[in-house]
C-alpha cells in the first residue's frame, strides 16, 4: 500500500519541538475502500524529523498521543 495523503488530527509542543497525530490514507490499486493508519510524528524546532510511531487502531493512537501530550515538558 502507498501513503496517499495525511491529515493532522492534533498537535502538541514537546521538549525540543512538536509532535502531531496524523491520519494517513492508504491507497492500493483495485481497492474499493480507503484504509487508514495513524501516526504520531515528532520534529524539532527546525522542522527536522525526529521519530514517528505507527498505529493501525485510531483509539490506540489517540491514547498514546494523549499520554505524550500529558508528559510533554515544554
């Protein structure tokens, strides 16, 4: 599958940068329904990629993002 698009669901500041919760639309030829995965992506203040975490379940991704947001030290 190919990542076709991303939508930012939420953002939060973290120590040294920002993190965003993303919904990623996956595409595959001859597929009738869109499939989604979820990511938490972190970048530094210069916009340089730091790390990302992938989830197949939206609730799990939202819980992880809420935990990250609650623990973020800015």
